[in-house]
């Protein structure tokens, strides 16, 4: 299999071209991954409603009875509870990291150990997000599962 990857900052949206001779299990898994990650959330910012691609979301935090949706450049608001968003985003690589937050595991650059079995997720935009020790194992298992899925 030949793989070609190009970074193009002039693009408005990311896209993937898949060309195949035969639909193998690996190609099928790639297609499933691309298809399941194409949802949007309707969020608000400055009294305006925006469609935010789930792939652009770094993490979600419950603050002042609202869900704050963090992307690389903006913060949006949703009235939905964190539990409801967790259900909606269940199959889209979001995982709970504390009672008040979910994280997109595709947006984690690295994970650092802290005191008392806590972790810090270093996000692709440079932000640091704390992981509660109660959710540590679930996050590490999710990252390991993702690594195994990609390596198949």
C-alpha cells in the first residue's frame, strides 16, 4: 500500500482521498474511521449559531451550567449537558477525563504524569488539560486501543 500525506495550510477543510484496487479490511477500516468522524455540533458564540465540526474540537468542559466547546482558535457554548454530549460523541473518539470534561483523543499531543496518579494531556494547540486519577486508566486504554487499531 502506498501512502501520500501532504500538509496544505491553504485548505479550508481537511479531506482524504482514498484510492483502492480492492476493498480490503484495512481500507474498510480507514473508510469507517473517516465516515464516523464527520459530525457537527451546533454551538453559539457572541449570540451567533455556528456549525462546529467534531474533528475540530479539542475538548469540552462543563462551566457555569453550560458546555464550553474548545477548538484550536475559539470557544463555543452549548446548553447540552456533558453527559448528553458524551452520549452523542461516544463513537467519535471523545472520552471523559474528569467529572467536568471530555477530550478528543486525536487532539492529544502527549500525556505527562503528575502527582497522585493524575495526568496532564498536552493538546495539539499547546493547552494543557488535567486528567483526574479516576479517569486515568480509561484514557490510557483508549489511547492504547487507538494505537492498536491504527497499527492493524
